[in-house]
């Protein structure tokens, strides 16, 4: 809703700096200030959808207070992972499992997975999938480029693939019938893993339920998760 300009207006109207957002307590006064600022912001940047939700509709943006809590969750998760630096010293399997669990919680999604790219034929193989509700890790699913060309092209050219409506996004709609619909996945936030100067895989965040709009903070957090996996891969190669 309004992108960067709206975020700047929200900070101004709420009189809340990014430093405060990461540290101050969620007092009733602060939450009231954020809600009032969000109400004014919605008037300045009205939604163009209107009316009742249609099939494929995306959930409305969260409140300012929700965004503050989410950002704090991202920061605390990142700091926690940084304190476990030994985990990333070449133990790729353990790193992948830890990243998937952390990302599920921090981004409030049902499924996070890490896939590695292989050639001849070009494909990605699931190294680990964590399902939050079941607390379960699985692996082994294979997706071939020949079956999902738009997605594989996007992996090579984009920093993040933020598909709010994954069934309609041209980069991910190729998954709709065979993958998204059977698993009730509505939105995808995927980040390519770059290591040793090339794209070697992807971290895939999958939201189940009503489609959601990914914001820039969530994209940044997902990018950091892919960087953790890349670091582990590069550390292993140095050994």
C-alpha cells in the first residue's frame, strides 16, 4: 500500500523511528498512535480492489503495530542465528534445517524449504522442507526446468521472487495445478542462493491460506536466510 513513500509517511505520522521500532515497548499509547497513523495512511493510499473478496484476492495489509512486531521478530531471529555461527561452518545440512525452522516462525508461514540446483537435466532437488504445523522435516522432491521454465528463468535473473498471488504471478503460475493447489499454497517468497559466483539453489517460503502481500522487510529477511545457506556452502568448500 503505497510502497516506500507510504512507509515514510507512516513513520512520520506515527513519530516513530526505525531504531525505536526495534527497541521500544508496545505501550497502549504507542499502539494507538500507530493505528491512527495507519487509518490516515489508508485514506492517502486507498486500496484499488474494493468490494468483497474475490477468488484469488489478497489479504489487506497488516496494521502498523503488527508490522512493528514482525520486524522485531525478524531482528531477534537474525541475531539468534548469528550467535550460532559455528552452525554455518560447513555443516550445510544442519544449517538448512535451522534456517527453515527459523524462517517459518519469523515470517509466520507454514512451509519453508531449501532446494539445490543440479544440471543435465537442469532441476532443483529439495534438500529440506520444514512444515511448521506438523513440526516435520522431509526432502527429496525434484522439480525440472523443462516443466517450470518461467520459474527457473526468474531464479537466474531476480533477487527475490515475491509472488503475492502465486497462482496468477507469471513466474510461479506454472506451479498452480500440480503443486500449489494440492497443498493450498497461495503466496510464495523465494530467494535464489548465490555461492561461488553462481546461482546454486533457492530458499522457498510458502504461505498457506488467504494470499498475502509480502513487504520489503520480509523480502530482506528472506534474502538474509539465503545468505546464511550460501555462507555454509562456501565455508564447506574451504575445508
